[in-house]
C-alpha cells in the first residue's frame, strides 16, 4: 500500500499487489487492448531522483533540484520500474468499475528536466490542424503500410490497425519523405482501387469522384505539412521540398481534363539518391526539386495566360 501526496497527484490509497512475470504480461495485454496509454511517473526524491529542474519560464532561467513527483520519459539510462498505479471510474458507492488510466511509477534517469514557456497560440492552432488533417490522411497513410518501413510492422502484425498508433508512427522522425510517399501514392493502382467504381456509376462520374478525392488528399498533405513545419517537426528544406511537389501535383490535377492524369508525379531517381545519401552528409549543389519548382511555376503561369485568352 502506498500513500503519498505530491502536488495532489495522489489523493487516495493505492493498493499494490505483486505480479508474476506471466501476470504482468497479461495485465499489459489487457491495458493495450483497452487503448490506455501508460504514462511514466518519476516519484521524485522518494525514489532517489537526481534531476535538476531548469525553469525557462522565468528570466533568467533557474536551476533547482526536482524534488516532487513528475511525469517524464525514461532518460538516457532508462527508467527504474517500481509499481503500477491504476485509476478506475467509480459507481455511486465509490467502488471501482472500469480501468481508466495506468501509470508506471519509478525513477527516471534524467540529468535535467525542462519547464518551458507555454505553447504559443500559433503552435496550439498548428497542433489542432495537425490532428484534423491526420484524420483526413488516414486513408492514404494506411495504404502506405507496405511502403513505409516504420508503419509496416504496425499494419501487418495487428489484425485491425489502431489509427492512433498509425498516426504516431507517421509523425515520428519526420523528414518530409512521408509526404512525398503520400503524393506519389495518389497515382497508384492501390489508391484507384480504394475508389472502386460503383455499379451503374458512369465512367465520367467515377473519374470525377477519383479526382476530387485525390485533390482533397493533396490539400490535406499541404495543410498537414504547414502545421508540421510550424511545430518544427520538419525542417525548412524538407518543407520547401514537399510544398514544391504538392504544388506541382495540384497544378497537374487541376489541369487534367478528366480524373487522375495517366502520367502522375513520380519521385525522380535523383530524389531517391538524395533521400539515401542525405543522412551521410551529402548534398547536391543545386537541389533536385528546384528544377521541378521552376517547371511548376512556369506551367502555372502558362495556364493562367490560357484562361485569360
């Protein structure tokens, strides 16, 4: 039984029973099946936490010992696990009903924990936009299961994909390559098959529906990219690259007579080489997408002139 109260983190008695290895595995499977995200909580000085709290919300920043309990990641040297703390919904008599939250308590191994200024309104709006556009892109992202390695395991080893897990995987370690894969996929047979022609649906109606669905995905890619850039999830070069490809794709789709153009945008060989070599410090003297950007701008200029005439 643990009874402690730091900043009102715990207000009730927590009963802890010992797990065997098999019981713990069953418990963790049950928690995962309920879709509960387990948070890590370092118990502060009680657990021997040695971290310093760096408070960047004041000027100048202060550096003091982090003594109280706090939620955190594991730290470079991992996380010492002491016990699980479970929260339940309760009936009118106060008896537990359904498991609602699970916290793994122990000790982190951080040297410093940063308290940063609150998120700006611009970034709050960007995070809201990111969630909204992620929901719209889920259809394309799931189709990428066989193309993006980090999504493949999630999508192939589980019977039914967990959308939250898929989105988290898509957002992790973003380089901009994910967006290019989304755009490229819109010209694939997999994407076209997801828009199967309905019985008695005219060819023109089908092509229009496919075109509108593809255009909707392109706009979601653009809005998602803008939000990710605002939140510093991708750098400026990746942002420029994706926006250039997306602009070229919108141009091509807007000016196609029917549905998806037969000759859709594919990544160039140079793009594949660039994506492979970039982590090793190699760079092209002139970015490969600069030529594509110039071509897209010229095509847009010509189309505007045609409309005027």
